C-alpha cells in the first residue's frame, strides 16, 4: 500500500486517463473512489486540528487541482468540512453518522470496556484500546484513572501510522512477519516524518515480540511513558492492543512488574469473553 492512503503499491493516484473521464469532466470507475477514501483516511489523522491541502497533496501524490476537486465533492456530501479560519480540512458529520450504523462491527470495544475500566481503577492512569486499520492504528476507547494528572496522549478516533506508538508496535510485532515488513515499507516516509528510521522500528518490534509487550520511556506527551500489550482472541489471532500512558515517575521500569501482569490478566479475560460471544453465534 502507499503510505497512509490505503492503496496497493501498484495503484497510481495520478490524473485520470481519458477513458475514465465521463461527461462534464466527472471521473468514472474505481480509481476515483480509492482517491476519495485515501483522502478521508488522511483527514482522519488530523482529527479536530484538521489537515492542510498541501499535506494531502504530499501524502497522496495527487496534484493540487485533483485533490481540490475531490474535497469539493466530499464537502458537498458532508463527508468533509473545512474550517473557515484555518482553511484546514476535517472529516465531516456524514462519515460519523454512517459509522454509527455499524457500531457493533468492532465487538472488542464493547467487550473490553469493563476490563479497561478495571485497569484504570487499579493503576490510576489512562488506558487505551487500539485496533488496526490497514497501515494505521486507531484508538477506539479510552478510560482515565483517579490520579490527578491525567495523560490524555491521544483521543478516541485518533489514527496513527503503525510503528509510531507502543500500541502500533504491538500490532506489528504480533502480526505475520511478511505483513509486518509490508507495513514497515509502506509506512517508511510517514515514519521518517515522525523522526523514526526503519532499522530503529524493526529493533523495537523485535524487542516487543521478545518481551511480549511494548514499553517506551519517552511517550507521545513530553514527560510521559507508555506500555502496551496485545489482545488475542480464542484462536490466538491479534485483535487489539491495550496501553497505559502515565507520567514518567508513575511508569518506571520497576513498576512494570506490577502493571504487566495486571494488563495481561485483563487481556486474557477480554479474549475469553470474545470466545464466549463467538461460540454463541455459531
């Protein structure tokens, strides 16, 4: 896939061919749909902050007029909004409303909710549930503990390139090796933009696989640290990652001896519950 656009590597995002152009300059065929979806995925990374058209052009490889034309149509359909002050583009309300129709499509979210809350209550810090979507990780739930200083490193719905965060490392480390390498190569430019070289990410993935968890002494928010463990289903298929983010002094290497078993036990309970639900549906 091309980095961040959800397209296979042999799919070109350039201008449509003449055979794809319909009456009135409208583009026909699957290519236009892929381009629109690629742009929506990029906008999702910007959340409420939004994304500049320059960044969309750079990440898709499309020229500016093409990007502008697609954005204009998406705005007309309320799938995209533009901030009148910053001129940045964001995912629109229609996309959120469409997603509500399939809330049950992510069963791990509803299943994990009480177990995430338990972790937050026990450790006092922020807990995150993250799933994979293509070459990205997406935070689908967040619970906060009772410690006064809360580390809200990411919002629910935040999308990041796999390999950037501890959750992304977990989702790569326990994927199939060929799949992991494809993601690494596909995300190379995006990782570099986050100050990460491929060799470093590969080493961190190997370490995560060996330890059974990912630990970072430098979190997304300055002065914080993060820890993440995988969630498997009954067939040992990776379904999500559970992470804890806290102030550095609350997530020291010494405290891992307490937190890793706590989180691991809850991920096992999530797996058991998922298995029960799947068994009943058969």
